């Protein structure tokens, strides 16, 4: 790893030699109060607007305006098959085969649809293993799924918590818990990257351990898709879902993706909630009785495709492909985040003031760093905002900073470091 320097010149040099430097101008960077572009480190919460998105949506307005219902079959990209145009780039994004992915609905909706199929508790195998303090929607989803089966959440849901004095989970402890639950374990459901700590889990090892215990293993990739290189098929993951408005820059409330391993592709017997868009297209319009799912993830679709969010998503995914895919993004991302970490560590703040709770090793994190601020965290957050640094605040006292490789520069990170240093000088 390069040895870093905290100066604007050094950051400018890194920017000038950044192979992805031409991608930043392809996004709208929101202005700060002085009218200059802000330092936007909040792509973990809502990714920025790709300039190409507007034209992509405009094109579908055009089809609707000119063709009306015929837009389903005519126009530049007939709506009937619109979702299929996302399949190949989505498969590349998560390391899957095309038959294993589909884009549809929203994240929590998809989590429920997948759990209906993959959480099939029996009298003896009924437990779900998840992260303690998981994202609230995931907690509520699992709690309600457990109740749907007449089980008590307290008994059926087992939460992983870090060792005393630690902030993140150790893979060996996750594996040990899976072994301990053994025959009682039905499903392991973790985030690919924990939204709060920024910890990236060893999905391959966890999947292996889950399968060895006879359980099904799924991941919520809300903070991993577009952030990490994923190899869901090779890791043998059973199912996964993600949203597209965080690291995938596909707009607020945007559409979502699911992955279902190929071994379930030809299992029409697998229980699911059904809708016409998941039905065999050969006789979808004959409105006959008896649901026959399409092979693969497509067989989990319910409704006809949401063209407008998908148009944005298609434009956003095209940028990822053009940039060279996740391998290229990740190369820059590791360096950006390492630079941010360097700038924070050189302030030498005592851990009782501020500590980074995100793991240090690149393979155990994505681009986000979470700072636990023990005193006056909210004041620091406001100080950053006042200086045009858009971070994100999580109760009770965590500030998340996520420099993302497509539109953040090393100069952005340098500026954030400079503002933190000013604050630290003041705080002394
Ligand atoms: C962002 C996020 C969600 C949000 O769910 P929506 O259904 O898209 O509103 C859910 N789970 C996790 C882990 C998240 O990070």
C-alpha cells in the first residue's frame, strides 16, 4: 500500500492518476451551502444521481407518450421484456449466473418473498441465526416470518453479538454458533456488510458452515451490492437480495435484486407466493388456473416490471460495467478507504473520544468507515455538515463515512480529513 500524505497536493496527485477519474463528472454532486460541490460521503445511504438517468427515464416517457399500451411491445426497449435487459449486468455484479438473478420490487418485500420459500421450519429445525442489532427492517421481517409459522421470535431467532469489548463479529464465532445450533438451525441470514459497523462478513465461510449444519444460507446485500466483489454462485450461497439506491445509485426507493442459487432453478415444488410475472410466459396471457413458475429467480416475480425505477437502474448498472465492473471499483475503493483511515488515525484521538469500529483489514470491510464518537458525536456530525461534508448519523453515537469509488475523489477524502483535524484541534 502506498504511504499516504495528508496534503491537498498529494490527494490531487492520486486523483490525477486515478483510472476511474472520468466517472465523477458523470454524477450530480449536490452543492454545499456555499454553492461548491459538497464532499458527499453518504453513498451508503443514498447513492448520487447518474447524469445518464434522466435521459433513460425520458426515453420511457417518450414511449408512453407516443405508444401508450403498445410500449409493452414496441419502442426502444419494450416493457414486456424490460427487466430481462438488467439480467446480465446484475449477474456480473453479484457473481451469479443469469438464471440466478432477477430485478423486481423493493428490498424488504423481496426478503419476505425469499423467506417464504427458504424458511420452512419443522418441529426440530426452526431457528434463524442473524446479527444482533441488524437493520430494523430485517429484524421486523424475520420476527413476522417466525410468527407466520406460529413460532415465538424469542425462541426461534438467535442473534450473534460481538465478544465483550469488541465491536464486530469474528468469523470463528459465527461458525461456532452455527455448529452449536446444528440440527435446530433452519436459516442463516446475515448482511453481506453490516450497515452499522461496516464489517464485511466472510460469506463463503459462513455459507460452508451453514450447509455443514444442514441449514439454508441467505444474505441481505443492501450494503454489499455495488460495494464488494461478490461471487454468490461460487460461494454456494442459497439466496440473497439487495436494494439499488445505496451503492448502486439507482434512486430513492429504487428497485431491488434477488439471487437464488441455480440448484433451485427447476424446483416448481418450492413453496412461494406467486404472481403472473413469475409464470411461464408461454401461457401467461391465457389466464389459466395453476401457477407454473419460470425457471430460476425469474419464477419469484409477482408483478409486471416497474419501468421507471428500472430505467434508472439500467443507466446506473451500465456505468458500473463501463468502469470495469466491481473488480475495478474495488481496487480504488480499498485505497480511498485506506486513505480516509490514515487521515483519521493520524489525529491520534484517544479511543474514549473517537474510535473506528470498522475492521482494519480490507477484506473485512467495504468502503464505509464507522466512527464511534463517545462525546459530542452529534456536534461533530453538525460540524462536518457545516463544512460541506455530508456524512450520516446513526443513533446512539456513530458517524458513517463512505467514500465511494465512482464519484468520490481522494481530494474529497483529504478535505474530510482536514475538517476532522480542525474539529480535533478545537476539541483539545
Ligand atoms: C437499507 C436497508 C434496508 C432497506 O429496506 P427497503 O425495503 O429498501 O426500505 C433493509 N435492510 C438493510 C440491511 C438495509 O441496509
